[in-house]
């Protein structure tokens, strides 16, 4: 089919019908996809998935998912008689929430007994490190220790205990467990932390039924918990509740994004529509813009969901920015119809505008697709969303508007006088031609000097002060901060994992001694290899210990040294793994992993090399790792941008020759410089996101230059359309500046200042004065 | 009127002579250093033999408690504000700090509270029954009310006059421990150099 044939009425009608069918299919697809997809609001989900310290992806995924579902509270009840009532009231309220499962408060007497019983029944398998050391040193060390315990008035060793467990193995392992208690005491079954004023804070724990990423359910549960908390603190004067959990953060982030979408999005749309209404003085262009924007959003959403299975809130916020760009296509076409509607048919207009429209669409789509280079799911989603959305919006204009725009009122180019004035000034006033770029250059230099680089991923997420305060309090009380730093130990089987964990133990103790970390939590589940070695040791020492005790006057029987193996399954189903189960993971194929949370890390590099030196151990420090990655990609993108700018300049020089070619480079280069400088001037810092914005500045800004350098002569109508495009783009990207998330806000700053500069300076590329008379 | 005055006089004189827990606490707190010898007998159910031990102890208001069992084997227990160290011949000292094991530390701090008749510390964990036995003799029965103490001890009974003389501990398992203190001395009022070494170890 020859290319021009699509402009024949019957062919074009077929195209329009085909596009209608595609749009209907897209609507159907959206309804099919929506219930099967989720909205993701985790900041970490924006980050690249690979490269996590070599830990198998399914393992780290399963752990992050699990950790994200955890919730904990520290409750300070009113003092005195009301204490237990208040604590139980809070516990019961949590237990009644359908969104929570496994709400754990105090360990009741029955579980405490079960706990003791499990230890007793498996005492030969659950030997603690101190006992192992004593038994290895010799029978005397153990018998001396037993004597010390028995003679102590306050140790409370009873005859019954000595008869059942002559080596006091249960007592020793429970003492070791207490050492592991991380600054918390047990009070009537509750885990309690004391603050500096000596007030007690009681620990409760629960798990979310749904993933905390699920936007509606997290909003609901956080709302319920807030209400409970307010009610509780009002009912019990002096009571206080502290909370910790990913859901609180992700809910905050999604609330913020929702707020951004609703206010910024609405402001953008209203601004664009008002502008259209003002310029065209008709509602038809407004409705048509709405149609192309909606179809663009529809196509963008469907493609994103198809490719990624989910959509991130950050993508949604950034996607509001394509409203402005997709409105451009409508405006190009409608401006032409508005001015020339009397002289040419709609299809003739389309034929005339087709190269410009498709060129503009292709450059912008190409710029967005460049974002795919960065391995960040959020940016990749935006790229897919924008590429699909912009193409669909443009195709809608091409296929439908020749019919839909028939009743558009006809009139002269709005603001024609002003445009001519502006262009004339550029051509004739030397001050403007030289002065303005020079002024921009000075401004860009000042901004550039004040600019600093910051790759901290904390920028991505603005944390609310209240949550941060609670977080600090919890960290101070429990000595466990939410640093998201841990070692992952993994292996092909549970046994291999446990053996690796045991090999890690002395290294960790050494690291703690050297001050690299303040503390760590190791799973109390011994490998089968260790259990067998311990049993052999027990079998050897038990008769010797009994003999020595007898000599000292303590007549006890020889300890029973039958095997009492503890398998990972038995451990997981027992009460003793309560509070530890989270740290153990067994995949269906047998591969297993254990998490070793580490706190107070002062030497991350030492931990990194510790992990690297051992097979199956990974050091996970998400924040530093990602900040490093940010830097890496920021540098990579800088080179890429320079290359792109260089190629563009070379093309200009080749096409327009010296010196005009060089002049044509100026707007492009200065728009990039101003985009970056605006960050410095507004006190923001440069990061990866600024560079991603620069790619768009290059992709969108170049259009303006292209139009002005078009040697066939640019009609004022096109120029007006370019002006409208800039204003709508400013209305949308400019809005992002007001986002409460810093990363998005700085993205907006770079884009709007860069594009504005590109537009303002673009007349510089107009061919010399002699051609101006053609207009 | 006269009867009222008489009654008030009677009440007044009563309050002069009766010993209260507050008096005791005040009296004990006025002794900067107390030294004593102890002998302890533990009867563990199911064992025919009684377990006898003896030794010395030093309580310093500022430095803590040092408990030295000498017979039948040497074992020392040092208890300060921040740590508890148990030392046995031929074994590395076992140190428990409030940070690494608050549970056990809290438990052992009760020991100090016992010797100081520290009202408030004791009341957090026990119901107190104080009685004046006449002629300056007194008796304090402690019944644990919090877990895990209430699963270990039935009662802890303190008896004394000028000083604490006896501690009787009744375990939940039916075991009984009796500790007798004698030869109490409050002079010199500061720790000797040798004693200081124990506390700084």
C-alpha cells in the first residue's frame, strides 16, 4: 500500500474503525487486568532487583515479602492496678482486627510450660555454647558448674530438676537464650523493655494477612490501627503506643502519591483545559484533548500492567506529566484546522501535518524509551506507560480527529501579533540574540557551582516526622534499629544452611569483638552434624560428671544420653521457635536460608568481606548498596547524555555548516545546563533522577529546535502550536515541582526549567534575516 | 477528753517502739559497709544429704555485694549496679550485665534489695508481710507475685534484730534453704584495700 493512500477517505475511514476496535479491546483488557494486578508503593520495589549480594533472588524476595508483613508495638500501659487491664484490652483489640494474624502478646503459662517441656525433651540436641565449651574442656568444668548452681540459694535447683536433667542442660540452654534476649526482660510472660525513666514498655507482634503493598488494604488497616491507638490512649491516661512496620511507611508513601496524583493531576488537567478553552473559545478542542489523553492513559495502563503485572504509584504520579505532551498532538491538529479549516479538508490538513506529528511523537517516545536503560522498575514502567500512551494519543488524533473536528470554529492564529513581534526581535535585535543566551549561560554557571551531588536513596521517600520519632524510640528501647542490614545464609538443603550458619558464628563473634557490629541474632536451631557431635560429647562426659559429683557429695544418676534430634520441621512447629520462625526459610525444593539481623554496624566493609569469604553467605545492606548503584548509573547516564548531545551537535554542524550549525547547538546545550543548574539554584541536589529528566529535556526540547530549523519555512500556525505545547508541558511537568516527594519534585524542576530554556532560546536557530521575508 | 489524751499518748509511745519496714530500710541504709559470716544449709528434696556451705560477705552501700563461699568449694559472686560476676576456681568468670541479660540481672539485684530491705524494689515483685516480734525483733515474709519468681519460690522469710540474721527460702519444689548470718560488723566504715580489690575485679 503506497504511503499516501492512508489519506484517501475510504482507507482512512477503515483505519479509524480499526483503531476504534483496538480501543475497545484495550478497555476490555483493562477490565480483565485490573483485578489481577496490584498497585505497588514500596520504594524498594523501584530499585533494581538483581545484584542483591549474590543471594538467590527467590530467597531474598521471600524474606523481604515476609518482613514487610511484620508489625510490632511497644505499649506503655498506665501504671498501677490498671496495667494488666490496659495491656489485655490492647491485645484483644488487635486480635479482633481481621487484617491481622498471629497476634502475639504474652506467652501464657501453658506455652511457657510447653517451652520448658520441649527444651527438656530435646536437651541433648539443643546444647548451648557455654555447656559445649565446658564439656569439651573436661568433665571437671561441668561438674564444678553444676555444684555452683546446686549450692546457690537463689538458683533454685530442685531435686526434681537434678534427677531429670543431672547435667542441668535445660537450665544452661535457657540461660543462653536469656543472654540472647536483646535487652528485654520477661514479666508475666510479656517481653518488656525499660526506658531511661524506668518505665516498662510491653512488646506485641502481629503479621498482616495481605501484603503490605496492597494499597487499599494497607490504607484500611493503618486507619483502623490509628483509630485504635487514639481510642486506647484516650481511655487509659498515661498510656502510649509505639508502632513499627513497613505498612506504615508504604501507606504514608501511597497516601502522599495519591495526594500528588489528585492535586497535581487535577491541577494539570484543569490548567490545560482552561488554556484550550481560552485560546479556542470552544469546548470541542477541550473534549477532544480529553479523549486523546484518556485513550493515551488507557493504552499506557494496559501496556504497563501487561508487561509488569503491576503499576507503581510513582509511575502514576510521573505519568500525569504525559497529559501535557499528549495534548500537544491534539493542539497541533486543531490549531491547523482552526486557522485553515476554511481552505482545506481535514484529511488534507492531516497529510500536511503528518510528518511533523509523527516526527514529534517518535522523538519523544524514543526519549522515554531511553529510560529503559536504567534498571529501575519504576522508570521502566514510566517508559512503557509513556511510550504506549503517547503513541495511542497520537494515533487517536490521526485516525479520528479529521471526523471529530469538523465543527471546530475557524479563526485567525491566536496571538499572531505577539508571535511575530517575538520572532522579529530575535532576528533584528543583536542584544537579544547574544544577551539572552549569555544571561542563561551565566545563570547556568552560578547554578552549576552551587550544585552538589547526592546519591542517597533516602531522597526517594520523604519519611514523616512522627513515624521517624517512633522509630527512634523503638530503636532506643529494644536496641534493634530498623537498619535493613543483615546476613543471609543459604544452602541447597536445610542441613547445609545450618552448617554454614554454625561456621559463621565464630566469625560474627569476632566481628562483634572488633566492634564492626554491636550485635546480631542467630537462630537457635542446630544442624544435625552439630547435634551428633554434641551427643557424642555428652555420651563421653556424662558418666565422668556423675562420678565427680558423687565424690563431691552430690548423689545423682548418670544423665540419659539418648538421641533427641530436632529437625527444622519439628523446630518450626514447636513453641520454642516463636519469635525466630521469621528468620528461617525453606523453599519447596529444599533450598533453605536463614536471616541474621545485625545492628549497630560501624564497619560495613568488614561485614562485606566476612560474607564474601564464606560460601553461601551474603551481606545485605540495601541502602548503601542502592546508593552505590545510584551513583554508578548516574555516572553512566552522564556519559550517555554527553554522547547523545555530541551526536546531535555533530548532526547540526553537518547539516547547517559553520557557523549556523554551532549556533543551533546552543539551545540544546544550554537547556541541559539550565536543567541541572536549576537544581543548584533551588537548593536541590543532583541524582540519578535529574539525569533521567535531562534525557526527556533532550528528547522534548529538540522538537522545538527542529521546527524552527525546518528549511521549508515554519508557518506561524506551527509556531503557535509549539508555543501551546510548551505551555501545556510546563503546566504538567511544572506541577511535579510541587510534589511532596523530593525525587519527583527535582525531576520536575529539571524538566520544566530545561524545556523552558529550550523553548526560549529556540528562535536563535532561525535561519538568517533574508528568509524571514518569506513569512 | 482525758481518755482521748491517754489514747493519743498510748499511740505515740507505740509508734516510738514499734519497728517498721521503713525504719529498717533507713537503719540499713545508714550502714555504709556491713561485713558478716554466713552458713547456709540447703535441703533438696529427694536427696538424703543436706548441702552445707559457708563463707563471708561484704555489703557496701556504694559498691554492691560480694559473696564469698569458702566451703565446700570456693565460689564468689560479685553484684554491682551494672554487672554480676560469678567466679569458680578453674573456670572463666561468668559475667551478666543488665544489658546482655536483664532478666537474670534483675533477679540477682533482688538479693541486694533483700539485704537493704529496699521497700520499693521488693514491693514490685513480692507481697510484703512485715511483723514486729517485740524487743526489736522483726520478721518479713515475701511472697512472690510476678513470674518467673512465683514459679520458683513459695516464700522468702527474713528475720533479724539490729541486723539481718536469717533468710529462709521455700522453693516451689519443696526445697528449703536456710542462711544464717553472724559476726556482723560495721567498722571500719569504708572498704579496706583488700575488699576494694574484690569489688573492682
